[in-house]
């Protein structure tokens, strides 16, 4: 550092200052979910349509 000229040191400090991240205010986000508990018919046809078996046989 002793061999650096004052101008080089000043430019290096200015460059480092511009690259330094500045603190910013955080954003507060509120999310509201409308969750409802309901019955859902997973197999409306009463059978597994992939294996073509009734739900009693499907394990």
C-alpha cells in the first residue's frame, strides 16, 4: 500500500464503495388463504380407472 499513489488509493476506495451493498428496508407481505375443510370424492366412478378394479380390491 505504501507504493500506491494517493490518487490510486482514492479511486480504489470509490470503486469499492460503489460495489458495497447498501442496507435497504425489507418489505412486509401478508398472505391470506381461504382454506375450507370439505369432503372430496377421490374416485367418483367408484373404481380405480387405471387398473380397472373396484376400490375394495385396490390396495
